[in-house]
C-alpha cells in the first residue's frame, strides 16, 4: 500500500469529540445511602445515567440560599447576646439579682429588638422566595 492510499483510507470508529464537549474535569461528591438511592431513582425515572442526571441538575438547577448576609449578621449578633445573657445569669446567681438587674433589663430590650429585626428579615426572604416560585 502506498502512502497516498493510506491517507485516503477511511478510519473506523467513533469520530473525535471536540474540545468543548469533552469532559475532562471531575468532582467528588459524597451522599448518604438514602440520598444516593433517591438520586438513583430520579435518574432512572428521567431515563438518564446517574452521572448525566447529577451533571444536568448541577448546571440547570437553581440553588436557593437559606439565609442572606443580613440574616446571618443578625443571627451572629443574637448568638453573642445570648452568650451575654448566660454570663449575666451566672453573675446574678453569684452576686445576687439586685446587682445585675439593670444589665439584664437592658440586654432583654436589645434581644427583643434583634428578634424583631430577624423576624422581619426572614419574612422578607420568605416573600421573595414565594414571589420567585410564583413567576416560575
């Protein structure tokens, strides 16, 4: 066979995949047994391989954040105030309630204000999520 015949000869097999479609990166994800079985069942119902189903879900799915930065800041503030309340409780048990009464009343007032802010922020977040679901 000459070199010209070798060049004109048809190659067998699958055509090469383009660079865009080639899957070269991998991500390791761990699931609990019930979660894995639920995913496998969903993939089977969608008539897809498990890897294809997870890939499409990750790329096309919408992730809704549980909390925004504002509610996280309020929660951290609330946690700090709760720690202060615990410290004041311990102090009032040691020294007597009459000495710590002013601090406790002030802390309770601030805690109520933070709880009101947190409730308002969570209601705003919930109404935004409901609005998004209604438009879909």
